[in-house]
C-alpha cells in the first residue's frame, strides 16, 4: 500500500530532522532506551505507594503524602 510506504518515508525523514532540531540528547532518536534496574523499579513503586498526585486550585500538580497504609 502507498500509505505504508509514505509512513516509512515520513518516519525516516522525521528521524533525520530530529538529529538537528529535536530535543537535546546524546542517544540516537530511534534508540529503544536502557534497561531499568531493580533499584529504580523499587524506588518508583515506593513513590507511587507513598505519595499521590493532587492538582491544586492554581492548576499545578503536587505530590502529597498518603494518609494511611491503604492510601
């Protein structure tokens, strides 16, 4: 299909331009990322269990400590 060919072309062009005008990064824009360590997973799990995201009246998001063990 021509649409699939256009999508592949569009992706290649986008990746080419991201090298020059994209967000600052030292990795290739099509790089998959790195492996997350067990320590990072544990830290993220603890943060999600200990805090909750609350949006204040000013529209800003804040992390607030949960009240009890059930949250």
